[in-house]
């Protein structure tokens, strides 16, 4: 996978997260658990943030900035990069990865 330095830093953090809790998605930003990278976020009138899924049939809404926090979803898939690195991710991140990665595979299940 060829990545810029900011993305590489995110992936390095993901590897640390995998070691810390292998049952949790390691990606350091959130997604809609059902539709992947379809979130929007804005400052709310109460001083916090709101996030929601932009898929027209989805009614998921969160009362925090889900885009700017580590993904809280359980890991269900493994991304196997061509360089040998493995990342465990949730359903939403696996869905997005299938459409965005070119050097690697998205595999169902967690590594043994």
C-alpha cells in the first residue's frame, strides 16, 4: 500500500489499537456501521456535535462527532495488506475498504 505520512500514522495507530484490544475495530475514525463512509458531522446548537449517515434509507444519528473519534464498533473482518500488515475492522470499515483499497484483501473474520 502506498500512503502519505498522515495516513501511515493512522495505520500505525491502528496496529497499536489491534494489539491493545483485538476485538475492537482499529480504525481511528468512525463510520456508519451499516453503510460505511457515509457520515456527515456538524456543530450542534448545544455546543457539541451531531453526526448522521447520509444514506437515504438510513436513520442512524449520533449525538457526538463520530467522524473524529476512534471507531467503537466490534471487529468482524481482517484487512490483509500486501506488505503483510493486518488490521481488524468493523463491518462499516470493511465495506468501505472493499471499494477503496487496491493493494490488499478484506477477509471475513478475525485473525487466528
